[in-house]
C-alpha cells in the first residue's frame, strides 16, 4: 500500500540532535522561507528481530540528481511511480544494493564509531555551510498545533520513515510499496575562487534499511542506472 503523504523536503538545515533513548532517531531542524520542519531518521532498529543497515555515500551520483536540482524549496508530494520527479526506489531505480550496506551499533564508545556519529559528521558540515541544502525523502507528518518535542517550533511538522519502504514483513508490510523509499541527501555547493571552480558540487546520500526487509524485486526494463 503506498504511503499516503510520500514526498521530498528540500530545505536548509539549521540544527540537529543525535538519537538517544529506547527508540532513537537523529533529528534535523530545517527551514524553508520561515516554515519549520523536523526530519527524523532512525539510527537504531526497534528491539529484535531486525537490525538497522545503512550506507553513507559521500560521492553519490545518479540521474535523479538532475531532477532534484529543479525542485522548488519546501515539501513536494510525489506519487509513488517511476515517472515522478523525485520518487525513490532502492531496487528498481538501481540506487544501491544490499551488499553495499553496513550494520553498526547505534551508540558505542569512541568517536565516529556508530551511525549516529557518522551521520552527525555530514549533517554538521551542512550546518556550517550556509548554502548547503538537504533533501529528505519519506512521509510527511503533521502539522500538529503543539510545539515540536525536539526543537520547540509550532506547528510541529516534518518528515519521517526516511528509510526503505518496501520488502517489509510482519507488522509493517501494510506500508510497503514501490517508488516510495526514504533517504537523506545533502547538497554542498561548488567552491569558486577567482572565477574558477576549485571544488565541484558534492552530493552525500544516506540510505537506511532493515535487515529483515527483502530485496528480491527485479529492476524494471529501462530504469535509470547510476
């Protein structure tokens, strides 16, 4: 069944909080022309049996990026089909394979040793670059006319289910569907000095899935390739 409010948020990140507690999520406070959003990314699976898998591709390239550049700021609802401007499908869109993903504990001693901290490294870099943008794919929640529990803005609204949304089993399979996968992408602008491009633009893609999800869908003929 397709997610009812699937889409992508294009916005400027201004703050973040690392995940803590029994069901930890990494939270990003993002804004678009004065409207506030919270992007929530799971950094640990619910208790057994599943395990969280992730991939942070810090040199991401894919044909979908050309379409993302053209999107307006703010939330854009996307129909769950391959001809949508920015609907993602890990498998049919040939974005990545399960073999490229890693499993790490969500919170372990030492610097840069877990998904929480690795994600924070890149989000922190985006926070320090006033021209950087995030593209958060998932399902929109809210608006709820109460203060956001993590950043305090009102009304509380944003993006969650920023992970693979197909191949689930058990209690979550009712939300399964093609062309509605979640992900976080960070865009860093080119660095230009004395009229010359010193460093090209950079895309960093964060993909999240659960070990229990199936990857047995076959890419459709004519789908995009990296």
